[in-house]
């Protein structure tokens, strides 16, 4: 698979039985003793399963698994035996994958490949083997199959599996509704200024740089879970970058362009509108990588525009990139460079948003792919409305030139953390030259930005640093409003030699990290002053209401 491109593995051919994959794994470098042990356990459990089915009228006890929890599986002897046999085969194949000898990346790739095959081959994914779907088809007199075909045709037309009822959402109508106005735009982004919700605002404006691989409104889904609205409610005059969804004519846009013409331009425009010399700034995911790089470039030019810097689930040290590491090596990066990078014979191309979204979905195939295949198509069910999953399906493209540079110099060569190793916008990049205090947030169950990798960023800055760890994953950990009183977060102000050492001495707090961050911001935000009554200024007037045109563009 090309890095972060189309899924590596298609659904398996059901004509190929598990024995074929078992044989393939057995030909890899597996210690003979381990292979014999796993094979022996498999034969013993298979015998126990067969005997149990004979002695109970065909019914077998199924291990706890959401896919087979409905009574139709346990009540139907054939379906129950099929599910139990599948689960035994799946455990055995994963056990074999775990004992394959080789380097860490090879083992991770084998495990990922086996997991994809195993998840795709579950009997629940196929109509003829799914008793729930068959019963529903009979009970509905075929209506569920008709509806399932309707959903399938609709998803084929839109190019992705529906994870929610997308017809119920519209950007600017019931998501991304915080009041504001676009006050600047160029070929790469629009800058949105939000209307103050307090009579007074802090002297230092706030600038958000969200990831360019997603739409910014993950930070403004609904009023009750909007980090954007929460920030405005705390008295901050907020500006947010809304990235343009790149079209084919932008394929040659570079990483330098994203730094100079987007991040740095957003900083300078915000300064020009507000008259503030320094800003509080926040970067999320790759937006944090872009913002940190921009501040390092400005530091090399003698500018220190950040009063504070907040980084949410951001990689700066790419030593450990989690599951995404299996997609990155010299050969795969080189292939990307020759197909969509500047060296491509036909010129730079695009990394299509649907490819990127598909890859991230297959990192959790049961939850984000097969669950919806079964519900949407086999059962004919319309998935329930969920704003986060609507956002998740609203994908964005990336220019090939920019993407290839980012892939090589960060994920492959890990040069951003090394002072002076990279030249961006004509300047040597040194993150240690950024003088602002830094608030670093990571999510404990994040599979895209492992929290211990995010912790390594504490070593890269020279100013004061505060590291906070939240519960849950890459998105749910970040979007955790205090009013919901969900989850928890950990803090530890003492220095630590390692991420685990930091965690072992950390204190757990109930609820959202948002309040901790808001309290941390106060001494960096300046004094209070009367909130402005209009958007922009004479030079940068309001162009259109938030959320603007750019965020509404579809791939």
C-alpha cells in the first residue's frame, strides 16, 4: 500500500478457506515449538467445539463478541457453530501472527494483514451466513434487502460507506454554527473571526490552526461540544483557519506554501486586525505540526509572535507513529513521490481525500467498516445521526507535492525534531528557538498520535511546558466538553525522564481537560478590554458569514 492511500487488503475470497492462510503463516519464520504449541491448542479446541455441538443438539456457547451477540446466532445451531469456528480460527491466526520472527515493522505488517483478513471474513459480513439479516429479510418480506440495495447504490455513488445519515446534516445549518465572519482569504485558507460572547475579551487574541487533512468544524460540531464556542465563552477573541479543500490545480502546492502562505499569513493577518503583537495559538494534529514549523521559521527571522502555544495530539518527534508506521518505508514513500510528487512524469498529483479516509477507517475495520456493511446493506438499516461521523466522512484532498515532502521528512526521516536539519521557507528549523510557553495535550488511547510520542515534544521546546493526558482517543479525547462530565485527565508538573515515568507519578482528575487548559491560558492572555462590536478592520473587512465557502467544498 502507498502510505495513507488505498486500503492494502480487500475482503477475502470466501472460496479461500482459513487453512490456506494457516499454511501461508506456517511458511513464515515461526519457531517450530511455538507453531506446534498453537497447532496443538487449535486441534484441542476444535475437538472440544465439535464435541460440545454434538452433545447439545448442535448449540454451542459463543464467546462474548458484539457481532454474534443477537439471539439468532445462539439459537441457530448452524449459525452458532459457524461463528464459534470462525472465532477459533481468528484466535489461532492472530496467535500465529504474534509469534512470527522478524523486525518490529515486519511483524506489525503481518499482524495488520492477518487482522484485516480475519475481520473481513467474519460470517456476520455475508448475507447467506448471517441469521439476523436473513430473519429480518423474511420478517420484512424482502423490504430490508430492497432498502439495503438502495443504501449500497447510494454509497457507491458517493464513494464511501455511510457511517451516519448524512442527509440530516449541513455545514452552517446544524454543524459549524458558532457565529462569526470570514475576514481574510487566499488560495489556501479562509480566516474566520468569531463573535465575542462576553462583554470583555482578553487582550491577546487566540488563533486556531486545525489539521488540513480534515475540516475545521470538528472543533465546532454542536454548541454543547464546540471547543470554538467554549473558547469564545471564556473571553478570548478567536480566529480560526479554515483550509481550502484542494483541487487538481493545486497539486504543485508545497509544504513551504502551507507554512508561508497559510500559517504565517494567518498569524500576520490576525496581528494586523487586532493590533496585538503576540497571540495565543493552538494547533491540532498536523495543524500543530504546521503551526510549530511556522513559529520556528518566524523565530529564525527574529519574530516571536506566540504569547502561548497549545498543541493537541500533535506529532513533532516521529520516532513512534503507532499503526501508521506499517505504511511507511523508503520504497513506499519513493513510490508516492514518483506517482503524485514533483518527480511524477505527468507532474504532481493529488492524494484524494476518499483514499485517506478509507485508510483511517480500515485502522478500525470492525467499528468503522464492517459494522456499517452489515447494518446498511444486509439489514437495510439507516445508520443513526451522529455529527462526529458526518464530519469523519467529509474528507479533504492533499496536494501531492506538499504531502510527499511531509511524508519523507517527518514520518520517514524524522527530521523536524533535529535543530537545523530542515530548511523551510528559506530558514533552518529549530523548534527550540520558539520562546513561548507550551501546553501539550495527548489522548491515552490515540492510535494515530501515540501519547508517549506526543510526550516527546516536551523535550523539543525551550520555554515552560505543561503536558496533560486525556482519556479516550484521537478525536473523542479532544472533543470532551466539561458540561458532559465524562472521562478524566492526568497531570504531573514534575519533570520525568520518560512518558511512563510521568504517568506513574501523575494525578487523575475527573471530567474534561478543557478547564485545565482554560485556567492555564489566563496568565498568558493579557488584561481584559471591551469586546469589539464588528468583524475585521478597515483593511480586512468581513467577506461572508462563518463558516465560509471553503469548508463546504466536497471532494
